C-alpha cells in the first residue's frame, strides 16, 4: 500500500491585511493631496484676484464681479494703447520664433549628424551662455544697436530675443534629431535625394513635436521679455505689452481695474497657445529632454 507524500509546507504569506493596506493607501493619498491642494490654492488665488479686479465695477468691493463689466478692457484697449502694444508683441514674438527655428534646425542637425573637432567645446559654450543674464549685455547691445540705427526699432528686440534664445533651441534640436534613426536619411539618399532633400523629406516631418516645443518657448520668451523692450524702445506706439503694462501704474496711484485687465490681455495668448499645443509640447519635451 502506497503512502501519500506529505503536502509541501507553504511559506507564510507576507501580504498585509486589507485593513492595513487601506489605511496606508489613505495615509499616502493624504500626504500627496494636502500639499497639492495648498499649491493649487496658491496658484489660483492670484488669477482670481486679477479676474475680480478686471471685471468688477469701479468702487465695488464685492468678492464676485457681478454684473460683469468690460469698461476696464475698453479703457486698456482704446485709451491706454494696448491695441498698439498687443500687435507689437505679436510681431516680435512671431518673428523671433521664425528666426529661431530657421537657425536652430540646421544647427541642431549639424551637431547631431556630423563629427568635427571642437564639437564638445562648442556644446559646452552653448550651455554656458544660459548662465549669462540679459542685464549684463545691455550696454554692449545698446551700443551695437545704436551704431546700426536700430534703437527704437522692433528689429532690435527680435535680434536680441533670438540671440538669447538660440543656444537652448539648438541644444534641444540636437538632442531630438540625434534620436531620429539615420537609416531614414540613408534610404532617401539611396533613392536619389540629396542630403538637404533627405532631411526635408525624412527627418523634418518627424520633428513636429520638437519644432512646436522650441517655437512655443521662443514665442513666450519674446512675448514676456520686459528688459529689452524697456531699454531699446522709447516711443509709446512701439512699446510691447510688458513695457506698456508697467506704464499703466501712475506716479501717485494705481488703477487696479485697468492694470488687471491689461494683465489678462497679456496672459491670454500664452494660455491659448498652451491649451492648443499641450499634447505636442509634452511629446517634444519627452523626446528631446534626455540625452545619453
């Protein structure tokens, strides 16, 4: 008669009881939720305060702006001159974005695809330029633009914003292009394309997220730049939005309604840009941010 083998001993379960796991999960969520809630309040309250002053009637102390009034926006746009400031900033931002992309794309491609002496040193110099504050270069830039007759000309802002934003744009493009397989270009060149046409047909279509990310940062930096606009532009008709916004504050008082309305006008294009390109921006940053 066969004797059955004894059942193997089971190791004691190390899984925690359900009650313990639930308490730990709730405790972890509490540690995360409370700081995030505080940060959300810290972020939203200033925006609500601007919204409150912009849409509230003059002299009102209500905590909710009802009925809504657009008098402050009419004053900002027609009397203060924001219709000039807005289009000046738009022109500077678009021109800076186009110039930055036209220079960053071929430069990033050259750094990603070609090997040459001093390449590492050149990349280090590009990185070190990000530590130079713009205020440090105001005097030499002013002298250069003055000798070229570009003072009180929006072209000076476009050139300065492009120069200061170009190193970061080049490094970003180089990192992204280096992740695109070179076999795509080889296949195009085997079919008879030149190197330029191979880049245009095989690589450039893949660079959509990176191009949108670089262009967005270039536009926003040019849109928000206050220092160059204050130093290089003298007449009110050519002010950009940040400079015009600073001049809404009087010497003996501040009209907070007009100031808040001007702040919302200045923030609206940036909010719209991020709302429409958020998906592409995350893709571009994720693809080009890490380089081994």
